[in-house]
């Protein structure tokens, strides 16, 4: 067994000696003392430098190179990895805990962390959009409570968890800025923005039930409706609003196809399908 000894450290220059109190003296001594002999523990390597290859069968007590504070135990398994911390468990968390301590509550089946003021099960950092941390590693998660989205830190910035690069989705917001603020990592997909997913078309000829071509059947696209910017749709919008029959081919006996011309030639048959312009987004990262 190694011999552990309590050795005096060097207090800062001009350190004031404590007042005439036994407890203050003990505190002073404890603050400026250090233990030696740990380096002689069998099967344990103590220090801040990575152990040599011949010591990979030992446990490494890693020390902070600046303060010599113990950082934890590590073992070698292809590389030096930290030994998992054993989390205490029970039906109620212990009193007198320090901030950052972990406890497994067997009554609720939840892992709790002590914040310094209370035990909490909310292990996910959260806050509003302005409080998103920046100096965090890739894949760090953050719950943005302002927009109600779980975000992941990527190499390009914060992004929503849903969707993969290249995915397209429809959203309904008053304007593009609002849509993008609620969907970090996405951009406006201009090719379809403000349209219905069926797209649009030019005037096309149609046929009657008997197969006879109607020469001038006009398909008119809706010129009204809420666009992504809140204004009117252009004339080439993406919804059929009416059918107009300019001229109709007659039967052999000279009569017209009554079912299509009850309103008379050159009149409009209005159609009222449900439609709504939307904002299309594409995930960038």
C-alpha cells in the first residue's frame, strides 16, 4: 500500500492569517494542503498526461493540468474513455445536493438533476429564440419555446429536427418572414411558393361524352384568393375558377349539346372549388 501524506501547499502572497478561531485555522490549513502518494497506487496511473502504452491495463485518475483537480477515472478500450458515474437512486432525491448532481427517482422512474435550487426532470435546455446558445457542438439539442420547435445544431446553424435536406413542405403563415422564423434551416421554395400543389396550365380543348371536340372550351384560372404575401393572385394562378364556352359544335340535326349550353353560348359556368394559396419551404440543412 502506498503511503499517503498531507503536504503543505503555498498560499498566495500577502495572504491574511485567519482570526483567532480554531475552525478558521482548520479551514485555512485544509485550503492550502495537498495529498501526496497517490502516484504510488498499484494499478492506478495518476496525472494529467496520457498514460504510456505499458500502462493501458491500469485505471487512469486524470488530473486537471492547471489545478491538479481530479477529473475522473478512465480506462483504456481502444482509447481512453471515462468510467460511467454511478447515479444514486431512491424514492426521494437527497438533501444537501450540489448543482449538477444526478439522481434516479425510482418512484417516478425519471432521472433528475439538481440545479442548485431544485431537482428537475427537464434535462433539455430551453428558452426563447434569442437565447439559443451559439458556442455548442454539432447535434446539440435546444427547445425553442418561442416557436415551439425542437432544434438541432448543425454545421450551418440551428435547424428543426423534422425533415431532411431537400424535403419540401407547405406552411400557412401571414408572410414569408414569419414562416422562416418558425422553421430554422428552411428557405422559401420559389418554384412553388404561393401555389396549390397541382400547379397550373394553359387553355386546353375538352371533349363531350360522345368524343366530339369542343373547339373553344376555356379553362380560366382563379384570379383571386390569398397569396403568400396577402395580396391578390395573378391571372395565371393555380386554380380553375370557371369554364367558358365560346362556341359549341352542333349535332347532325343542327341542335346543340343542351347539357353544355343551358346558359347559352359565350356565358360562363362558375366553379367554386376550395383553394388556398400557401407558402412552400425547402430544407437546406
